């Protein structure tokens, strides 16, 4: 008898590669044993999994949407960080191994690439393995610059976009980076960031040519990106105190529960629950620039004519005038960007019905997350709190929902990890601004641990390295705002 519930499926139109529907190898497999190894593994192996009733999870998930008032804004986190979080997820869960080798090793037990912050979702297999991503026409930049797409002047699309095929699909290593217009524009910004770094490096070191120029530019890009992950993004998500505890200025990273020394892996507690905190930050609408404002995440319109405001669904060319002005998403030169929503137990309503899902199919994002947590046999929030020595949350807020007494009692006794992480963030003193002890510990140890055990990372290659050479608001530091500014302006 299987003790694992059937995997929920993310209902999308056939062929759509939603972030999440391209489930990395290992995570889609029903776990065979708590000692399961490979790309995915466990952080807390000895903790038991609650055996919640499926209907209890569906009832809770359906209730986790905006109620009378939508979630407030998080004054500490501009909205570019939501999609940067998604971009990071894709980088560490992407494996550009050929389909053939995946087929030969479906469980990724031996033949898989370690999850790393190496931007393989941007660079693919490099200029020789993925030549379609690279410039080969201009002699002095052959195999050095990444290719952008260009639309003709008179087309209904923006001039600059990702490269796309005749059917509008982006030609990029990881199709998930095209699933919505914000993450696809962020991918585009990384292409431009790389190309601007190439020109900067070429000017500073004219002797570098071809493969050597590419390698140096890729190193500069990757190290600055890694810096942003652990020194800008992470402290905003988990708080500066915990970030500094995990990654002290001097000395070794301090990890207590995540030990990737035998081979890096992604713990299911991270991918199945804690890192999904990002779903609660998603806004229902976004302003893309000064002109195109209030664009809904998904469209509820049945026909193109009804679809006056458009929507942010990806997998299509960028409509004219829709180029993102990043000053609306992150602070650049004193701009006042849109903020993420608070990290809490309320998700924006559109996430209750994902594009392509069938009405009433129970495939809203909160339900999927809760059912995925059960299928992955994640421990309860309380069990993890106890394991890390934190006081379990007493005010779980489950009485706000219309749940049966039996369901409520069961969910209160052993709270699903994803809900628990969000509730912990929502409660005082964090008030939705950052993750709490359980969520912060899981997210922080995994992000720091993956970097600390990557032999190519700046932490391993040059532990005292600080960002240099690219313009930054604060010398020796580098933020997502600095990165997007340099990507756009090039200086
Ligand atoms: C518009 C925004 C987003 C949408 C529509 C979306 C949708 C989804 C869907 C449908 C899944 C699969 C659910 C399942 O069947 O288990 C998923 C998984 C996941 N999402 Fe999101 N997501 C969004 C943004 C984010 C953000 C901002 C983060 C983190 C900062 C995030 C983190 C994750 C993680 C870690 C997973 C599981 C692993 C993976 O497949 O990558 N997502 N998401």
C-alpha cells in the first residue's frame, strides 16, 4: 500500500511549461524512502509527515486568498525581488543535461548536475554546446556575446525581446524563464547585463579575446549575481541578523541542518514549502512602465476583444510599449518602485485559478502547494520548529477560515509546512516583512549552503572578494538595482 498521496497535477494547456510543471527530476518521483538521494533530498530526515485528509488541504488552500482587504505592501522589498526569487529557483533547479541522459537516469541518482548558482539557465551549455544562444556573426565577439531577439520596426511587438521561434516561443535554455512577462524581461535583462559586462571587460583587458573573454565576462556576471543572492536578496527575505549568522563577514558559513558536502542537493522542505513563500508576494497587477499600468497577472477574458488590459502570461512576443522600466520594480536613481505584497497567508486572487486550469479542478496554487507538501511527505511546521530549537507558533490563525472542527484540529496539531512558514512571517514582530525562524532557517541554509559548497563560487574561489569594477550605489556592495541599472544603461 502506498503511503504517499497521488501527485497533484498542475493543469495547464498541453505543452505549456509552467514554472512548476517542468518539475525537476527527483521531485516528480514519489519518494521511495526518507533516505532518497539525488538532486532532491531531505533536510530533516527523521521527522514524520502528517497524514492530512486531502479535503482538509483543499479547504485550507481555497481559503488562502485575499479576503475583505488584500494583503498590504511590504515596505522593505520592491517587487523585482519576487521575480528574482523565481529566476534563482530556476537557476538552481535547472539541469541542461540532454533529454537522452535524463531518460537513461530518470531518478537522477548518479548522473545529474549539482544545483548551483552558475546561471546555466542563462548560458545553457556554453557557446559550443548551445551555439544558438550566442553571437557568431560578428568576428570579434564570436561565442562571446549572448543573442537578443529583434522585431521589425513595423511589427506590433517591442523591438527588443528574447530571441523567439516562428511560434513565439523563447529560445532560451530554461523555458520556465518565459512563463510570465516579468520573469522573461528579467532573463532579457541578464542577457543585456552579460553583454555590457563583456564590453567593460574587453575595454579593461584588451588582450582577452574569444573564449578567454567569454570566460572572464561569465565569471564577473556570475560572481556579481551570487553576491546579490546572498548579500542583497537573502537579508531582505530572512532578515539581516539571520543572514549574518549564516554567512559571517569573517570565517566559515555556519550551517546547522543543511549539509551538502557529499554532493549538493535541494531539500524538499525548501522546494516543496519554504521557498514557495514567493507565491504570497505576487501582486494581482503590475505597472510595467510609465505608460502601461495595471496589467493583470492572468486574463479572465474569453476572447481577445474582451482582453482590453492584456495580461502577463508569457510564451509570446512582447507587445509594443511593454518593455519593463525597472525603476518601477526596484530602486534605481531614487525611484519609488512597486513593492511586493507582505509574506502572509493570503495570496492574490488570480493565483486561485492558474491559466489553462479547469474550473473547479482544485488546481489553484495554494491547493497545489499544500497537496505537493503532502505528496512529498514534508514534516509539519511544529516538528521543524522543535528540531531547530524555535518556539512553535501558537497563533496559527486557522480559526479565520471556514474549516470543519475536525479539519481545523488536525491542521492545528500538525500544520502543513508551507502554511506554517507563511503564518510565521505574517505574525508579529515580522508583520509580513520577512520569513520567521523556520522559513528563514530553511531558505537561508540552502542558499548559503549551495554557494558555500560550489567550488566555482566566489565564496570558495576568493572568500574575501567584493564586487568591483561595475557601478554600484555603495562601493564594495552590489544590489539587484545596481545590476538592472547596469544591464539597461551599460555604465
Ligand atoms: C506569477 C508567479 C508565479 C506563478 C504563477 C507560480 C506558479 C507555480 C506553480 C504552478 C508551481 C507548481 C505547483 C505544484 O504543482 O507543486 C510552482 C512551484 C514552485 N514555485 Fe512558483 N509561481 C510563481 C512565482 C514564484 C516565486 C516568486 C517563487 C519564489 C520566490 C516561486 C517558487 C516556487 C517553487 C520553489 C516551486 C517548486 C519548485 C519548482 O518547480 O521550481 N514561485 N509555482
